[in-house]
C-alpha cells in the first residue's frame, strides 16, 4: 500500500478530473473527490482498484500496459474506456504516468470523454434515422402507392416506378415532366388541382388532396388520389420542394358511385311505395322517412330527422307501440294492426311492421312499414258480422257442410265436415273439393265425380249415389248420403255451391276398416307390401291386355337412422308420416304410394308412359320432398335416394321389377345419396361386382392381406415434416386393388372398422420404430372414416394404441373430413377436444370440399388444413384455384393453423404454392407412397443430399 502522498496529490484536490496514486496492485493510494465519486458504488471508495473503476469489457488489453508503467518498464500510457456499469454508460480518458522519485507507484488521471459520448449519440441517431428510412421505404413498397418529388423553382419532378405502374407504364417507358403529368389529367378535372395546391401554399391546410382521373396507357381513365405537401420552404416563403403520393382508387370510386346510384334508386322506390317507410335508430330517433311518411305526419324530412319517435307519433300511440319497438330492437319482427288519426284528422286503419336492422349479429335500429288498409278493414268487419250469423247456424247442425267458390275451391267447412273429411277448415280453405272430399264407389273404389261439381256445371240440385264412400284425409272410409246445390246471387250469377252430407255407415265402416288395416301400414296408413304387390299384379295385367307401361320407384330416406338415434323414434315416426303425406299429395289417384317398412317407400306410377315422363316426375318428386319438414320443434332437411324400374324394359313380373328397382336405389345410395338412378343391366352387373368385392374384402380382412405404404410430407424448405399412412391391397394373383374401389366398399359393409383399427395399430408401431431409430422423429398421419370416428370407444382405441406402441402422442396425426363432423357437431367437438388433450394432432382433410368449412374451423380444435388436390391440380393455370388456395392459406395463417397442399405433381405447382405462402406439400412430385423400409431409405438419402 502506498504512503499517503498528501502533498503531491493534495494539489489535485480541487481538480475537476479524477486523480490518484496507483501502486503495483493497481490499488488507489489516495483519490481526489471526483475519483471517489466514480468509486461510490464500492463500500470503501478510498481503497478501490483500477479494475473496480472501469468496465470489465474494456480492461483486457489495458491492465498489462498500466502494470508496466507502475513497475517502471514504460513512462506513460493513455487509453479510452467506460466506467463501471454501476456508474452508467460513461466514457472516460485514462492517463497513467510514472512519478519521479516514487518507484512502484504511478499517477493516474481520469477525465470524462465528452467527445466520444457525443460521437456515439450521433451514431445512434444516424442508425435510428437509417432504420426509419428503411421502414418508410418498406411501407411505401407495401402500400402500392406511387411517390413523386417536385421542385417548383427548377421545374423538375421525379416519380417512382410505382407511380408509373398505376398508369400502366414500365419503369423507363415514360419520361415524366410537369407538363406530361398535367396532360395525363382528365380535362374536366384539371381546374380543381390548382386551388387545392394554392390553399396549402397559403398555409390554409396542412397538406392537400385531390381525387381525379388520369389517362392509363391502355387509353382508359383511372381514378387516382393525389396527396402532397411542401417539404422544403425557401427563405422567401416560396415552396422549394413538394413531395407526395399517388394512389389508384378506381375501384373505391366505382363502388362509391354505384352506392350513390343504388341509394338514389332506393329513394325513388321507397317514395313510390304506397305506404309509410321509415327508419329509427336504437335510441328510437327518426333517421329516415319516405314521402308518404312525411305527408302522413305533415312534417318535412329535415324537421323529423333526429326526433324521438314519441315526438313524431304522439305520447299515447308511443305507449301502445313501444313494446313492439322494443321487441324489434331485440331482434324479432313485429306485425300488428292499429287504428289512428293522420295529420288531416282522418281515421285510418293501418298494418304496421317493425323489422330489425340486423347487421353482423347486432340490431342497429328498426325499419317501419305502415300500409293503409282502412277500406279493406271496414269491408272485412261488415263481412265478418254477416258470416258470423251463417257460421253459427251451420255449426249447430248435425250434418257436414262445405261451401265452395264457382271453381270448386273450398271456402267454408263446419265442424262435422272437418271431422268427416279429416281436413281442418284452415287446411281445406282454397283446396279443390275433390282433394278435401275423396269420393269413390264403395264396390270398386273407383273415383266418382263430386256432386257439388255436377251441381255447379249443370246448375241444379244433385243427390249422391247410394254406395258412395268418403275417404278422409287419414284414410278412413265412410259411406255417406248427401246432396249439393248451386248458390246464386240475386242477379242469377253463381256465387258458389254447397254440399251437405252425413255418415250412414258406422257399423259397416268398422268392417271396412278391419279389411283396410290388413293391407295398409299402421304408421302412415299407406298400402303395405301385400297391397303393393297386388297393385303391381293389376298393373301387369293391364299391361298385358293393352300394352300400358308403368314404373316402380323405390325411395329411401338418407341418414334416417341419425334422426331416430339423435331425436328419438317419435320424431322419426312423425317424419315418416310427413313424407307419406307429401307423396300422396304429389301422385295421381291412380298411382300407389306404399311404405315397405322402416324408411323405405315404393311408388307405383301407372300413368307415366315414357322414360321422359318418369324423369320429369322424379325431378318434381325430388324438389317437393327436399323442402324442410317441421316436426314438433325440429326443422329437418332430408334427402332421398330413388331407384326406378320400368315395365316392360326392366322386367315383366312382380319379383323382378321390385328387385331391379331396389338395385337401382342401392346404387343411388352408393353414389353419394340424394340421387335418382334408373335400372340398367350394367347397373345390375355393377351391384353384383360390388357384392363380389365385399366378399373378397371380407376374406382379405380375415387373412391379413393388407399393407401400409407411406407418402412423405415436405416443407417449403425441402425438409421432410412427416408421412401419411395409406392402405394398400393386392390380390393373391398380384393384381392391386385401387383404394378408391375397396375403401367405399369397406365403409358400406362395416369392414372399415377392423381395417381402421389395424391401420392405426400398424402406423403407430412404425412411427415408434422411426422414433427410436431416426435422428429426428417422423410424425405419421392416419385417415379416419366417419363410421370409425362415430364408434363410442374410438377415443379409447386411440389411447390404448398409443399406450401399447409407446409412441409419443404428438407424433400421431388423425386426418378427418368435414362430412365426418357434420351429423353431430357438438359430440364430434367433445371427442376432438379429448384427442387434442391426449396430445394427438388433428387435421381436416380435403378442406373446402365439404360444408360449412369456416364454422368447423371455429368450432373444432384442429391443427392443420389440407388443401384438396382438386384446387391444387390447376393452381399454376387457373386464377380461381389460385384465389381459393390463397384464401385457405390466409385463413390458416390468421387462425394459426398449419396448411398442407395435397396432390402436388409438378415443379410449377411447387413454385406457385411457395409463392402463395404454403408451408408444406405432398404429392408425386416429391415421392409416391412406398413401404416403410423404402421410406426409411428415402429419408436417409434425402438427408445426405
């Protein structure tokens, strides 16, 4: 330790720089005030050392030189360094020099280096400016705006390549001057440019904007938005430099113009409507009213706008209507009638509708529609009073009474008539009398003319034959007695007709009903299999006598089991009744609608003579049956599979015709359901071939005749990200069977269940082998069928297979299709969540080819989207496919999902997909599916490359 050099060092006590004596251990012998302050981070600053003063990173090359000075090997050393981090980011200049007469000691002087600090600040500022300039450049490039830079005093201007591109010019194809620019502006728009610029130069605006047209290279006018401001001013206050941007706004301007035209058209339409149309916001303040609305309340639009509705319609009317308004603002349409007084003091009766303005799931206000129905209302009131007298009289008698208009359409039915026909008055109103009263001769059930129609035609009273029967809507037969007569006005014109009838066969009806039940289906009251065969026999007899052709239509409800399983058999039964009613409404009286049991119906069509007639009927049948079914609280959308056989081309006996129609229906279901299929010999051969295939398939499952091939998935970088396990089947003679042929057969026969379990076990075992032997794990994807996924123990199958194989769950990916999720989305979601929690990855295969794709992405916890090969095939040539693929990739990126393109076969497809941002691909361009051993060797070779 140095002796205190009070006299020597004391001279520097008031010195602004840090000064001290330094010994051989680089310890300070005495430090003046500034140096001690820089050592204030030490508990005893007076005994600090040089390494404790300076930043550790700046000492490596300096300590030896300092030791040489203290030891006498050199006279002096000076260097720059930072103070210890505890003192902040401070740079100092350090000078160490030997002291004559004091061996083993040196004088150290430390001075803050302000110049270096300033230099560093300048460098940091330059770096920040450089980064800011780069960000600005990237922002301009990404915005697709053109940039321009104008020097008014020099009459020079610079425009970017983006500026030229907006007008269809290449980088060097247009030499832009101020005059060239002005000449490109539409003549009608040029006068508007200068005033905006002058306002800006006069400091009346921070910048200036001008939307106008400019001539494109192709001769068209494009709309652009010019933005600019003075960036440099001269000393005399004139602009030295003006800079700005040019943006193509053609689409925005066209959309705005179209909106304006639409608004004008809408205004004209609403003003032409003979009723009040208005709009109220959520606060029930008036925002719009058509001319009729303004005239009704006697106030112009400017006066009405912004007023609360109570100020427009009055307090009392507001009190009556407010509940309807609140209901509309809650999202429910409201319709009601109201009597009120208009601005002229006249009593009016109006029909009022409040329709919620629903946008993006929120109600923003309500539309008001009021139609003056005063005349109709008064006429209806008078008519109602008159009708009530007649109704009371007719409903009190014991006979059935039905009245019609002159065309024979029902206008009134009393309760007895409702009971006898099975039609309610509301249902029967407007229906032809023949549909409401199904009359036939009791002995041969041949349809007979309704006496009411005869009375209308012959203008006389007509009685009914003794043995006439009435078939109610439910199929009940009653022998009735009746009479019909025309109803005439005082001037002799016909107002309509009336028929009065009553049941005269209670005992006989019971016997008829017993016979009926033996030949009809108990649920739907349609002819059953026994009666159908009898009807077909009769049709065959007529064919043999007169050569009259006919058709048999086998019809099956698609996915009817799902209705029974999910909603219950009661709903299923009601659905079958609804279907039967529609069928009966569609066919002719000479045709037969039969239920064969379950969800299968058969139609015997005896009046269709050609294939075209049958085809036209099938089209009507499909359209009519496709309408939704309201069953209790459920609305069901059901599709149907139809098979058609024609006599005599497809058979001339009952058994053959029924079997061939059934074959055609089976083929319609096999082709995807919701279809109509005519029978053909080729179809029969196809069905028989399918049966043989299923038989072979059953034997192959039992014999274990299947193998797995694997196709790699490749990232855009070229790295292998995983493989997909694909099932292959080769017959004993070496002939391969296409998966497109045997997979559907396996699904239809249920053999997909043992096959699917085997594929899952083999794929997991192979993935575990790769996990143990390959340098990097190789995920394996397995396709899951709908039937396999719907099994109650499917999740436990996956869990058990992972446990048995020892495979890490994250290396297994289950590929599911959208159609697999559709039947029971909530149950499917719960199952997928459990699989995800196991660690298994999930992907949607063939994305975009099913239904409600976006809703599935939101509902289900999937990791990957696989773009179907149908969109990839023409992605290099078809802009529509490019748009679809780009949209799917964008959706995946936005929802943080992986995206993989299937069916990639060409380098051009790879190039386009990579440019669109597709991160992974799969297809023959990279490799065909191969056995596991070849897959292992292929991966090894690829990694060596």
